[in-house]
C-alpha cells in the first residue's frame, strides 16, 4: 500500500523492480538490496517501512537512482512505479488547431463526461450484454466512484483513466474451491477495462470498412460489449466543437498480462463517428438482446460417459453475493471446464441467468471459456 506522503509503497517498488529485471540480493524488515545484472552490475536500496520518518527521503533517492540507471526522468519512473498495479487508459482529443495543449471548454467538459460514460457503459456490459441499457446495473453506476483520473497531459489533450489491475497469479491458486469476494471486487476494474478495449476495437473495425455494418454484425457486437451508451460516449466528444478525433490508448499494468485480442489503441474521427452513430441508432431502436455475464471458478463437475452434456457448477458473485451457478455444457465446453478446474483458471460465462432468492441459481449458456480479461 502506498505511503500517505508518497504515491507508492514497498509492494509497488518491489513489483516494479521485478518486472524490469531486478532481483533481491539481501534484505530485512527495514530495507532490501536489489541488483540489476549486466556488464555493470547495479544495486539499489529499497526502503520497507512506509511509516518510517525517512521513507519518503529513501524512496526519492531510489527513484533518482533508477532514473539515472534507466536514462529516464525521475517523474516518469515515479509514475511507472505508482501505476504498476494499475491499467491506465488515455483519452486523447485532437484537432489541427490544438497546438498549445489547451482545448475549448465545452469540448473539455464532454471529454471528462465521456470518460465517465465509457467506464459506466463498459461496466454495464461486463455484467450484462445488452444493446441499450436505459437503466444501468447498480454495479455499473458505482464504477465511476471506483476509478480515478490522472493529471491531464500534453499531446493534444490527454485525460488518463486509472483503474486497478492485478495478476491472476497473485489471486488464484490451483485447487481453490470457492471465490474470494474481495479478490473478485479487485478484478472487476480489469474486467471493465478489457470489455471497453474489445468493444471499442469492434466499433473501430466496423467504422473502418468501406460498407455499412450489417444488422447481424451489429447484433453480434453486443456480445463484445458494444452498446448504445458506449456509442453515444464517443460521438459526444468527437462532435463537440474544437475536436475532430478521439484516440483511446490502453496501457496495461506490467504485473498483469494484457488481455489477449485487445487493441492497444483505437481512433475515431468524424467519418468513423458517422458510422458509430448509425450503429447507435440501430442499437437503440431495432436490437433487443440481453445476456448475463458471470465470472468465477469451476468447483463442481459431473458427467456420465454416455451423457451428451456435463453438469458444471461455477462459484461466482451474483449481485455481490457468492453463489454456485449450475449449467449443462456440451462436450467441448465441458472439457474446457475440466481444464479450468484442474488448472485453477477463472472462467467467464455468458447466457441467461436464473437466480431466485434462496433457490438454485442456473444458467442457459451461450459462451463458456477462461476469463479473457486476465491475460491467461
């Protein structure tokens, strides 16, 4: 946990050093020595007591040493250590006239508002795939309180969204027979960011073709997290005065692998937004689709040799309460469930959920597999 006087603590420092090639030499409860192998071996001292009077001084010396070794400025190193457990999503508004790092007030307002809209729409799609939400799930509305905005940066006009990310290796163990509610809450931010990245990637692909997306393609995009509300969040920024395009860059935490199949960067100019708005119109007026999404651990498996399907229990959070959700899976999905169970890999399941209070929770499954947001 970070010190009150410094934006990070020993956990962040040690994780940053580990992923950048350093290893421990020796240490105690007070301090550790870490070394970087190479032609000229380097050694740095890591303070281990955030409450100590000299922690901030020692941490600043460490940052300066790392900056000198890595030929980077101290602020860059400090930011990298502070965000080692976080994903940072940069929203960048551009226009040929934005040369001084400023932006019109109305455009800036829409950019900040859209940061919230994108997160809430993506959070809603993380728990429920739906073309037009009208009313967001409670968990989605709470998302805006869980993430933070970093300092705006130069480069046209950049607003960073900072959200939690943790490596699944830190939170799941082989043979675990139930989920941990606190762990699931920690992972929700990463799942939301992964949903946002995939959904925006699908929208960019549809907007980049030389033809109109078909109704079936738009319907399929709902399964990837696209919604009317997500489309509106994009169009409100790009259509505001003083902005002609929006870039979204995903900087994934270095301690949690990037989710496979997610784009690093997407871009929407006004021509692309014209397509996005047509997708938006169809999602609002023509498409109705609703499927629940759950995340958890496979805890129960049952199948007789002659059965065409297997019975699977997945321990998951339903409205922030841990429950076992039962489902019947065909052969390929059942074998995937066996693999995830044996390896301790969390799963993501999409389909129609029935969860009566006090009754058996069950799901008619559309899609089953390992959780793609955790970079398995």
